[in-house]
C-alpha cells in the first residue's frame, strides 16, 4: 500500500506556515513503515524537539485506477477516515531551507496515524464534512472539507495522473490551521463529524 499525502490544501494552514499558495496539489509519500500500529502510543523520536500534529481526512482506495477522470473518482472509494500526519517541524524547516526533500521530517516510523474508516454514505455530504482534533480534551484543530482547495475527487484524479492507485492505498487530503507541538503524555483524539476515529497517547 501507498500513503499519498497532500500538502497545502487549506488556505488558513498555508498562511499559518508562511508558505506560498500552490497552483497544483503538493504531493509527498509516506512508506507503510510510517504507519503507527493500532493501540500503540506515538513515541517522539530522538532526532526532533518539535513534532507537530496535523489532523487530516483520509480516503481509502478500493479499485485500481490510472488517469481517473474527476467525474468517476467517487467510484474508487467507499470509506472516509481520519488520521494524523506527524511532522518533525524543525527537521522539515532545515530541509526546506536547503531545498531538500521532506521525507526525514514526514515519513519516519510512526509518523502516520490511520484511524477508523466509516462508510462514505453515512455522511450527508463529503463536500462539507466537519472534523476536529482534541489535545487533552481541548480542540486544537477544527475544519470542514468545504475549505479544501482541492476536494477529494479532484485529488484522486490529479494523483492518478502520476501514480497508479491500488486497492488499499490511502490518501491524506491535507491539514487545516491549528497544527502544533505535541509533548509526552498528551492524548490526541480525532473526530469525523461526531464519530471518534482515533485516540492515541504521546510518549
């Protein structure tokens, strides 16, 4: 399986990081070794002192596809989920300053939380799907897919131009504003609408 991640897909997050608004979706990948195992805590790696949470809506691919037209993209997934793209912000900043790839900051072991998936037809609209992340019971990130620069079907179409999508692949669709540092003993809980998708402890 592939984890295909979209960066800079919410205007408020772009402003938050002082980045430029992209003309096309920003794509990066995570290996399957970055997936945090179910019921396991997230361990802050020793190579970073500034790990940030980035909550994201997830899409799980159910059919093999290449060069998918946007109008047919809805046929390639049945479930919507929620997860976290953990980012070593200090490492990322250092790499960006040197014009280097982000993998060390984004793709390390445990950097991808994949929570529960829910049938997409259980939600009223994927175009206005609310989600949030709570840290120790306080809401730190909250948004709606209505604010995505590129919606789910557009992302599937765009990504499939470059990469063949296979059954089980997961697309991380981008994070809204509110990203922030995690610390030992933090409890991170994610909600898609009012459905709890995950709860993990930081160590």
